C-alpha cells in the first residue's frame, strides 16, 4: 500500500519509519505512544521547534547531545539558563546552533513552569486538547497525512501557547508533537504498529487538569 514498507524483519511500517535504521526503533517504540511525562513532553515540543527547516532525522541523531546540552529538558533547570549558557550552546557542535531556537527553549522553559502552576502539569494541559473521535479521521492514509500538516486542534493549541508567550510553536510544529506524543494515532492503516499503539492509547490513564 502507498505509504507503507516491509522491512527485512518482515514487519510492515509507515514508509518513513522504515526508511533508515535510525528511524525503526523510534517509529516502533516511541512515535504515537501516549506520553504523560512533563520533561519528555517539553523535550519533544522543543525539538520539534529545532526541527523547523530541517529533517526530523537530523534532530533524532543529535537527540542525546540535545539532552546533555539542555539538562535532559528539565524545564526547571533550563529556566535558570543565562546568556552564558546561550554562548555555551552556540559553541556546541553537537546540537543545532541557532540562537533564536536556543533562546526560545529557555523562554519556553519559563513558560512551562507557569503552565504547570496553572494546570498542574504540562501533561494535563496538553491532553485536555486530545481530539475527540469526531475530530479524527476514520482512517489514516498517506494522502490524508500529506493533505493535513495541521489540524483545527493543533491550531488551537498553537494559539493558546503563543498567548502564554511560547515561541516556535506554530500549528505544524504542534501537530508533529501531537503525532509523536500519542494525542493522535497517525500510523497508517496497515502499519504493524497501528493496532498496538491504539490499544496503548485505550489503556492510557489521561492526566486531569488541576481543579
């Protein structure tokens, strides 16, 4: 089927997930599986921002370097970064040395602290936007994904984040974050991971907003 590929292990995957050895474990074990860990959520939305203008493969291959550079994306630590840290990061060849994106990550760490105070956790806030069954396509195929790099929900989340002072969080970036963190299951119909991911989503205990 269009958008699928059979690997050497005979597993059928979304074509992107089988396109290189680096993608296989990410596609099979991470992408689309629900996440409720605040630091992982913060990491992902920041790395999606760093990806802007680049490929996700570039970011994925540098992910461990990013984690080392940004205190494992503990936003309480990143929020205390100073101009000295910005200069350190600009000299770090292991990450994407883009001042705007580095400063955005530090800014967003401070905004994340505010959001935790407001909602109880990042997880509770993000999961409160999970699309309903009516807001999700009945089937997921390559044509659908190509035609919809954003959704009304990703646009809404983007607007809410920007209103709170977050940066590098456009609707396309937010939708890629939603796909990766399991707010939607966009493994293509026929992918060997789709049913397993959907079962994981059904069992997932959604975090609740404070109050």
